[in-house]
């Protein structure tokens, strides 16, 4: 298995980028708060700087995917406008809430890999 695939696998499981064991987030499905440090290896997670990167990345990816799907849905089924509002709101919220943590974890793992000095690692 390549190192990049391992890093992506850890990120999708929301695990620590250093040890791959500790959880990154506090308990709860909708808890997007990071822990202060890894509960296994002690990595200081407060040094991450993901900022709005995961949200912006998600906006671009979901916009790229959902707009063509909505247009195809319209051409195939021609539903009333309120159906579009209900369907695409549910789909967009579900995809956003389901993928924000793994994407943020992946960006944190990339920062840990490519900027180890920022984390106190050499």
C-alpha cells in the first residue's frame, strides 16, 4: 500500500496523522471540534491550520457534482420546483455533513506531511 493511500485511509477514518490510531474529533456525529491533542501519541492538534480550506474545497466539489445532477433530474423527470428544493437540500446537506470531517482530516494530514516544522516535528 502506498504512503498516500495510507494517509487517505487514516483521514477517511478521522484518525491522527502521526500515529493513525487516535481520534481527531471530539465525540458526536456533528461535533466538528478537534481534540487538543491526540489521545494516543500526544500530537498537539491545536497547531493545525486548515481554516476554511475544507469548506471551500467541499463547495467546489459538491457544486461541480450537484448542479449537473439537478439539471439531468430536471430533464428526465420535470418535477415541480418545490421537489427540486426538497430533494437537493436533503442531498446537499447529507453530503456536506457526511464528508466535511474526512476532508478536514485529509487536509490536516497533508499539512502534517508537508509542513512538519509547523507541528514541531523535524
